[in-house]
C-alpha cells in the first residue's frame, strides 16, 4: 500500500484564524502551525508570482518535515508565450531546486485551464514543457475533458508524469472522475461539488463547499484503490473557503 499524504491547496488564509489557526496568529506563523497538523501542502502563490529559491528554502527551514507540491507559474499553463515559455520554465525549475535537493518536493503541478484542449499544438507544447522540466517530479491536471483518452494516459506513463485525479462538479464542460496511475506518485485534487457556482463565479464561491462524511467515505475508497499500485499518494483539498478544506482533510485522514 502506498504512503498517503493529505493536505490542503494553500495554507495562508486569514479566515482560517480562529477555526484552525489559534486566535491572534500572525501570517508569518501560519506555515509552522500548519505543519503541526499536516505532512504536505500544495503551494498556490507560485501560480501568481514566480517563486524564488531563497524564499522556498526559508519555507523549508520553517517546516523541515513538510513536503511540498507547487503549482507551476501561470506563464507555463495559462498565459503561454511561445517566445518566452522556455526561459520561464527554466527560471521556475531553478527556483524549486532547494526543495528538490532536500527531498521535500513531491511534485510540480501543471494545471491547465478548460481552454487548453487536446489539439496538435497543445500536445506539442506539453511535450516540450515536460522535456524541459523532466528532472523534476511532475503532475498534470487537465480541465478540458478532451484530454481524457488512452493516448494521453499512455503518453504520461511513458514520460513518468502523474495524471491528476480531480473531484469537481459533474456538469457540462467538466472532466469526468477518473482515478488512474501513470507514475509512482498518485495525485488527487478535491475542488468541491458546488454545481451552481462552478461556472462564472469567483473562486470563493466556486470552492465554497463542505464535503459530507458520506462523500468523503466514497473518496477514501477511491484513494485506497489508487494506492494499491502506487508508491505514494498526495491528496489536496482546494475547498479552502472558511477553512472547509482543513475540516475535510482531517476527516479524510481519520477515514484512511
């Protein structure tokens, strides 16, 4: 059975003070406090601004036992410039090197938007990006259902890149639930099932969802099945609004 690591997508949320972080906690204390309850975290800030090696090295010092996944910068997944993405990828890879050198980098997450469909150009781009970052553990999350095919899975297996299992509302335009291992690391992201707010809403409304115990029990069975032929499973709750990710992560840890 694989090692199963459970955490949340992001940790620096002021609205967690009181419900998770003790009253009066300062933002600079959040990471060390978080690490007292969880073994892994998925960093989101690296999507919005390019991370720096010194910054990530300091985070490791603050929580030396914590293992990190990082969302790739938006210039690599959402605002792709054919003339600059290679240098951006190299900059990003250099920044995460301190975590990789210390053995606490679980994965770099390449999370593509629904507009990134299964086309020839996008396939060539993804292949090129994976080649640039091939020395790092990689995981790919597709929001376009067009990628959910045998060719995609075979390509990821060949390159030893993790296919991200997503849990989100099953409505028109969203990908299906699919749990499959394409690398030693299984990667699961739980976004909530807020159907009414998924399209055309702010992130706070979209991810404002609390999984029920019954839903978490079903998710636990999915993760257990995925863990049968993987070395490690990373599970992240992204329903961060009002600390719901923490509550669900703690329950899932108990169920597993």
